[in-house]
């Protein structure tokens, strides 16, 4: 091989090495700073905050990966949470993990969770910490004991006002107030997907590094997709227009049903392959099951940032003003054309 060819080969190898090294160094905290194109105190805070969320994801992923080998990890606690749901031991553990990672952070003063009736305040962080974390620590608890995919959902808001009476009234604001949102998917690999309003980006946990490394930037949801994701066991509880939509996808070529019992898994599939996820209201529960502040609003932020849509069927999820912390909303979310098709049945009503 000529010297010139050798040096070209060497420089190509170097370039490839540099590229893979650069990729391995594109951690979540670095990516946030790149997204913000700033090293301001606010940018550093948000980067540090997301890094703590990543730490929570690592701790939960580690626990899940060994749950079957440990005592007292799986199964129910025997308690019932504010939602009236039986609490899994993993729900409690994960809820406490998110609290623990923000202690002594000076970042997050309040945490509001599906598992806690009222927000949890971290005294040493208040009033310095101006961020509030709203989260569903384990989304899809029914999958915990059967080793199927699960998620955590997070939403970050800026605290507005002093909240002197601990009522956290400033949280009763529409989802457009979110400054960051995303989810952690505990699947064959652990992925973290986030947005700060500058597109949607996914990171994969590299256990050998203990870091979430950038997998995909600026994810765009397909305009249309084959997947419809809904619990058809509720068919007879839905309003007629939703039943009509389901009859439509049953008789129309090109649709396929996928429903895992963990919204994060179903949403991630739809983000990548396209389609629509529905958790409609029912006659008995017109507001549906999913909670606005820490489930439907963060998911809506991510999917809208990826070019999709999220609606209650009649109102954009991100415009809904919650009346209380654990307010529920119906959810129809996914590819623009698939969501529009569902809405077309609702409009006929
Ligand atoms: P159902 C999990 O409890 C959850 O909040 C979502 O993750 C999931 O999509 C849904 O509820 C499952 O509810 O009524 O279909 O079992």
C-alpha cells in the first residue's frame, strides 16, 4: 500500500474513532447544553436536573433487572394509592428513588407523583430550587411481576410564585408550561426519551459506561402508521363514536393492534412506527384513567415535538387546565393522520 493510501486509511480510521468516541461522549447532560447552545446557570441547572433523572432511571433499571432474584421487590404492598389502585412494591421504590436523587440538589423543591396525594417538598432545596418534578414513577405496574416492559414518565415545570401554603396551585396550569418532559423505557435496553421543546431525542443506557448515550436525534413520528393501541376489553364502556372507529380499523386493511399494558412502551412503538394510542373516557368515567399532569401532558409534549398530535378528542391535551393535581383526561395521541381519523368519528357525533 502506498504511503498516501496508508495515511488516508489511517486518517479514515482516526476519523471513525473520533466519531465513535464523540458519540460515546454525547451523554444526556452534554446534549442538553448543546440543545440550549448555552452554558448559562439556567442551562447548567436543566442539564444537572436531567442528569438526576437519568440517575433515577439507572437505579430503577438496576432494581428491575434483578427483581426476580431479590426478596421483597415484587408483588403488592397491600396499600391503595390516591388513585384507588393497589400499590406495587416497585411503585414505592421508584417513587422514593426520584425523591432521593433530588435531595441536596438545590434544583427541585417539589415533587408531585401519581403515588403521593400531595406534593413532596425537599426542604433544603426550597426556595432556592425553582423546579418542580411531576412524575409517574412506574408506568404499567401490571407488567412489573411478569418481566414485561415498563416506564417512568417525567415532566419538569418552573415554580411560579412562592407556594407559601404548600397548595402548589401554580401547578394547575396547562401542559404548555412544561419546560422539559419525557419517559424512561425499561425494555430489552433502557432508553430515555426527552424534549425541552427543541425536538425529541433518545438515549440508550450503556451499562458498561453507566451512561445514557445518544441514540437518535430529532425523532419524527410518521404522519400515518399501522398501529392502533387500545384496551379493547373496554369496548362496551366507550361512547359510540370510539366504538365506530374501532369497527373501522377492524374492517380496514393495513391496521394492526398492539397494546402492552404500559403506555410508555406503546407510545414508544408509535413514536417510531406511527399509529395512535387511545385511552378514551367511558360512560362511567368520561375523564378516562390517565392523569394529566404526569402522564398525558408529558407524553403530549413529546409527541407534539416529534410532529404528532395529542388530544382529549375535543381539546389539545397541552391546552387543558387541570382543576386538581390528579386530574384525569381521555387521551388520543400519535401520528397526525391517525389522530385526525379518530377525531372524524367523534365529530360525527
Ligand atoms: P388498562 C398503567 O396503569 C397505565 O396507566 C398505562 O401505562 C397503561 O396504558 C394503562 O394504564 C393500562 O390500563 O385499563 O388498559 O389496564
